[in-house]
C-alpha cells in the first residue's frame, strides 16, 4: 500500500480501492466472512510510516499511490471473478516493492488465526482436558508474519528492554508496532514466553489492555494469552494485577478483545492457585454474560473459564448467588453449547447450595428429558448429563420425589444399556442408590407435600435474601 486508510469496521485498505468500492456500490466479503464498513475513511498513518520505513531499510523506492482508474479496474475484476479472497491476500509472506494494491486488517485476524485441527475440541473428548483457549492456534498460523524473524539476535535482557521501551513510548504507532511484535514472537517462540513474562513487561502490557485504540487493546490481550500458555507464567501474571483490566475488557472491550480476554482468563484459571483470586476480583458475572456472545470462541472460552473457576467451592457459591442456574438450564433446554454448559452444572450440583437451586429450578425434569434421547447424544455429553444427575441424587428425598414424578428410573435403565462405559457406571450407582432408599422408606410418603416444601428454598441463595448478612458476591473475604 501507498495510501492506506482505516474504514469504520477497523479494516485497512488502499484508499483508491475504497473509493472504487463506494463508487461501484460493492462490498466485498472478507476471509473471515465479514464485510467492511466504508461509511467513514481516515488515513492510517502508522501503517504508511511502517511501509515507508521498511522500503528505506531495504533500499527500495516506496510504492506510489494507486489512482482511481487502477483501483476501479481491480474492483471490477474482483466483482467479475467473485473471488473476494484476492483483495485481502496482497500482503505476501515476503513483501516486495509492489504493495500498492494490497489490503490487510489491523483489528481482525484472518480466519486461519483462530483454529487448528489439533486444537479443536471434538465431542468425544472430555472438555475439562482442554488446556488452550480457542483464540490461540499453532505457530504455523503466523507463517505470513515474519517480522520477528528479521530481528537481530539479542539477549533476553536486551529484548525485554527493547519491548519495555517501545511499549511505554509516547508515539502511538510505536506502541502498536511493539504489541503486534510481542504477540507474534510469543506465539511462535515458546522460550520467549518465559523470558518476556517479567514484571516490567507485564506492567507495560497491563496499561495497554484498556487502551482506547482498538488495535493496541486487541494485540496486547492476544499477547497476554500467549504469555499465559506457559504454566510457570500463570500465577505470575495474576499477581501482576492484570486480571482487573481483563475484566474491564470483558465488560467494555471490542468483540475481538473480549474473545482474547475470555481465552486469557480460561488459561489463567487452569492453575489452582489462581481460581479463587479470579473469582474474587469479579470475573464471574461478565463471563456468565458472555456465554451468550455472538462469537463462538468467546462463548466456548468463557464456558471453559467458568468450568475451571467453579471447581473451587467459593466460586460455585458465587455463581449460585448470581442466579446462573436458570441461565444454564435454559441453555441446556435450547441445546446451546450443551457439552460445556453441562460440565459447569456438574460442578454446581456437587455442592449443597447449587444442588438445591438446580432441584428447585426444574433441573431433574430438564436433564431426564435430555437423557431420554441418550442414543442421540455424544459419549461426553451423555456422561456430563449423568454426572449432573448423579450430583443431584445426593439431594435426599427431595431428589427422589422429583425423580419419581418424571419417571427417571425407567430412563436410567435405558441409559445403562446404550451409554458409554463411564456414564453406565454412574447410572448403575444411581439405580442402586434409589433402590436402597426405596427399601429404607417403606412408609407412605406424601410426594406432593414433599415437592412443595422445596419451593421455599428458591430464595435462600438470592443476593440480599437471608444468609445471615453474608458478604456480597465479589467479597474479598476468602
């Protein structure tokens, strides 16, 4: 490019191409299936400066601006061929001087940045074994980003000093270049993740996470995701005070920044030492809200973050008080993110507070109805559903009454025949438990009265109701 401009959607194009698209009333579909918004156009001075500096460094003449007729010809060719990809593939792995018709994106990543086949989560794999956020992919995804490969060999100390200096620069374009470079180098070089995860670097990144410049915010949070992948870095990152800014991004950041922030919190929550602190700092409410995000990866990483955080009792209690159970059961009924929602419910059903609310919210009926279709469910979903019911089965007569009303025993017998091995073992234990209790309780029980007695417990765990004046959901008393 010679005259790059940023359009309203955050994408960057050559000015003549934007003018031609507007003149021809043509809106291309980009590689990530989104469409740019051409309503406003402003110069991208940072990118223009970078291009000029690159050309001077390599003793090449800077590209000349594309005139309107050339831009129109390019767009017409694009319209005729219906090959939208040509428009966003102009920046090659090794750029040459012919950059005048290239187009790139500063705030949206190409779709191949998102996933790799070995990191996708198949339905048959237990979700709790997932250890990397959806927004992170293998190093091969950055094959077109070679900036970090051209850096001169330097020691770790010199590299840290260089990044800290640029990240704290007064020039926005230098900060932007630095966070993009940090993101690239920490994605592809695992050893660099450890050497650059220092208090000085983390302090500089922390201040940029809430930057008003979208591209800086996105790339700084993405770099943090990369740093958090190393186990030795996880506690260090949380202790640096980075979680509050991440939570602010969850609440007010751009959609892509929210996606990365969910991935970062999921990654940090994998360490047991971080779980309580992340919950106390207030991450649970926005993560719960983002379960209904438009971004699939945001939904998935927020669900996995909630799963790992809810392994801690204090966070389970907080989630119950946040009235998460009706939200999660509603998602189960709609089939929305079924596997991930069920593993969260499994954690909540393992504690007395969560168990009571799930029982009162119609959880038994909902789960038994789903289990009636056991042959249609994947093995991991079968097991997750049975796990939730198994946790609820410790609810005594209250559970037994609800199970009897919905015909759960018959459904369990069917599930035992067709479910996976681990699910069958839990089904068998539940059947034995129900049979044993049936023999102990031979006297006639008024099931209607027993079921009605559970209604009063629905308000026990609502914020501001009872609990003897316990601390609020995000209390620091832990």
